């Protein structure tokens, strides 16, 4: 396959995924409304009207079908099927949680089982942390980090548009980093598929949102993105794998640590993330997400530079960018009321 054909094929796949996500989400919205499956606002919500939740029912099957179709006959077909099976299992568990509510222990057990299943099934190869940890501790640390990423991705899905923008940014970043580092086409196309699916969903989720992902969407998306990021780290691109989700990592981790130090229940819903604090003070959902989008764009470029060899300069740049964003979102000054209504 020459370069022109390869690029044309990749563009066609991305366009098809975008269209399927866009159309499928629109169909799911009607079904969710018909079944009265809504996210009802409460004192911890960042929305003011009941909104359908469960767009993951449209997005995750599209991603799963395309990943399987792409990787069916490749050298990584077995692990791809295992990852998709685990992601679909998490989607089912998370959908039950959306409908009925499950205890944190049940959710954590399911996520741990999925992560363990994939890590135990992965072919033996390079270590995730480049030999910094003993061989027995390396996959354990990778699993714990993956579990945290799944949950922080879910925690951070609290305002319109933010999950779609972050998924698209990380997905595109994974594709560009893989291309820069000369990795196989799997990382490139899988990253683009995630980004295209997220953009199709974002059409419906931009403020004011017509639908939310629900746990059925955010948990499997965090799982799949985490797997690709760990794959980059295993390929020696640990700095790029850290830089791409750096805003999400810092916002969620700092907020969690603050709540834990105050003795609060860390898994309980709240409105204390930096992006939520900005909305509470007057920035609209769209204004916050556009700032996150701009920061993510810079982080993608820094990750590409890290993959090209400028590791420490890129890491320093990422710290500066995310520190500025957190300061801007978390500063105590009031913003003028937005015509979009913010809340």
C-alpha cells in the first residue's frame, strides 16, 4: 500500500467512524428520551435540566467494531480482541451502574478484573517503566496507574464537551507520537478512531449538551486510552505518554489529594475540580473547554517533540502549560456572567 492509498484509507476510516458516532449518538438520544433515562441535576451537578445519559451505547460499539476490523488479521489481533472484550465488559458493568447504581467496590472489582485480564494476556516484552522498577513490580505499577487513569477519566467528565475534547486530543496525540517515533500503524489508526468517535459525540455534547456519555462511555474510553498510553510507555515513549493526558492527571490528582487530606469521601460526587470551580465562578462550559482544548493542543505538540528526542524540555513545557491552566481555572476572581448561562 503506497502512502497516498494509505492516507486515503485512513481518512476514509476516520470519516466513517465520525459519521457512525454522529448518527448513532443522535439515534441513542431518542431512545434514551423515550425510556426516560436522564441525568437529573442536583447540588453537585454542573447542569440545570434533566439530560439523557448513555451516549457510550453508540460510541463504544463503533470503536470496538472498527478496532476489531482493523486488527483482525494483524500480529496484534489476539491482544486487540482481549482489550475490546474487556472494554465491552466494562461497558456492560458501567451501564448497569448508570441505571441502578453500583457500590464503589463492585465498580473497582470489575475494573481491576479487566485490567488484570489484559495485562496477564499481553505478550511478554519491554517493561512499562523502562527498568526503573523490579520486573515483578513493573506490571503491578502499570495496572495501578491504569486503574487510576480509568477513574480519573470518569471523574473529570463533569461539564459539557470536556470528555469529547480530551478524548480527541489524546487520540490525535497518540497517532502523531506513533507516527513521529515510527511505531506500527496500530497506535496511529487506533488513536485516530478514538478521536473521530469523540468528535462525532462532541457534536451532541457541546454546550448546551443534548446528551452525556454516562459511565457506559467514560469508563471504557478511559480504559482504551489508558491501554494505548501504556503501549507508548512500553515502547520507550514514557514522556509522551505522560504529557498527553497531563491536564487530566493533574486536575484529578490534586483535587483527590485535597479531598483526602480534608477527610472527605474521595469517590463521592463533588464540584471541586479546577474546571468546575471556573464554571461556578461564571465561565461557561464552552469557555472552559476551549481553554482546555488550547492547552491540549500545546501538550500534543510537546508530546511529539518528546517523541523526537526533546524529552526534558517537553516535560518542563508541559508543567508550565498545565500549571498556567490550573491557575487560570482555579483562581479566586469572579468571571462576568456568560450569555450561555454556564450552569
